[in-house]
């Protein structure tokens, strides 16, 4: 199962998205998981990039709404 301590690079996000997040010291999933959509927009992410993040996290059983799904 994917861990909240995994590096964001492991999600397969676009390099530009990773760079925007890294510039704000967001490098592990747990750092990203604690942010709200408006905070992500303040970082400079577009709606499309935020949707990409949401989908990638959901594929690993993690939701930006602070839920972690048990994929048994």
C-alpha cells in the first residue's frame, strides 16, 4: 500500500507540478495531503494540475479529503 511518507515523485506527476510543490517544501505525500484546494491554487497550481494530483492520489487509495482507503 502507498504510504503518506512516500515522495511525491513516486506519484508520477508532471515535473512542473513537482517543482511548484518542491518550491514550497512539499516533497512527501503527507505534506500535500494536509493542503486544501485553495492552498494549492495559492501555490500556483492550476485546476488541471490539482485535478491531476487528486486522481493520482486516488489511484493509490489516498484522498485530499483526508481519507486513506484500505485497498485489501
